[in-house]
């Protein structure tokens, strides 16, 4: 499988930059807030090599290139593992003036099971197709990216089958789960 998981996202750093694993791996993390054109904001956890951070600190407006990743975490009491999403950043830089906040992810992967179709929780007239793609990352590991295709792309997505290799693009939305951890979904705006 060819690596194809490129995320370009912009926003403001809304937390302190913290060492991960007591700084042993040279990784740091921070929270990035991305705002859509409609004013809705999404918060993401970003992991990046400390030497790439430069002078960026809380309050800095940045753009990031990297990958959307997920990992499993066990809950206390050994309940089922949960998926936690984060951005693994390869570059961080000051955005060009006037660009605004970018949020675009393009991935190629294979469906891990047949898509699930449903109606929207907020509007029963909206049809949604949910599916998960297995995507190869830059370090030859796999991430599992949740995707949702709405009205315009619902028909095409609902025809997909387990094992199909597909390229999708869209914007990443995030929410905080009951464990106060970020989880992400790719809101699909094209399927190839």
C-alpha cells in the first residue's frame, strides 16, 4: 500500500507546548484551534519534534503539514480500547497573510468493513455514510481514519465494499469524547 495521508491545517496554538514522555523522545505536544469559515472551531492535539517548534508558543498562528493518526488506549477497569486522534506534524510555519485557517486532508486507504448508512441525528432528511479507512503512515504503520460522507457523496460512498481502495479528501472535524480526549472524523468532500 502506498503512503497517502497528507493533512494541511492552520490555526492558533491554544495551550502551552509540553514535553511528551518526559522529553525522552524529543517530542512535544500542544492544542491547535482551527476555525471554519462558518465560525465553528475544532481543537486538535498536535505532536511534533521539539527542534521543529522554533519560536512558536501559545498564541502563535501557524500552519502545519503532517498526518492524522489514531492510537488505542485502554480505559481504567480494562474496558474496550478507545481510539484517540492526534496530528503527527512534519512541518510548522507561519501562514501566508490572508490565507486564513486551512483544513484539508487527502488520504488513500482500504475499507476495513462495509460502510454503515444512517440518517443524520439532527436532521432525519440528511443521509450519511460512515466508513473507516486503513491508511499507511510515513513510518510504515497503519492508522484507521473514520470518514463520513453526506448528501452529495452519500451514494458513491454507500456503494463501497470492504477491501476497496479509495482516495478521499475533506476537512477534519474533532470532538472531545467522554474521556476528555480528541477524536477526529474526516468529513468527505470528494471520493475517487
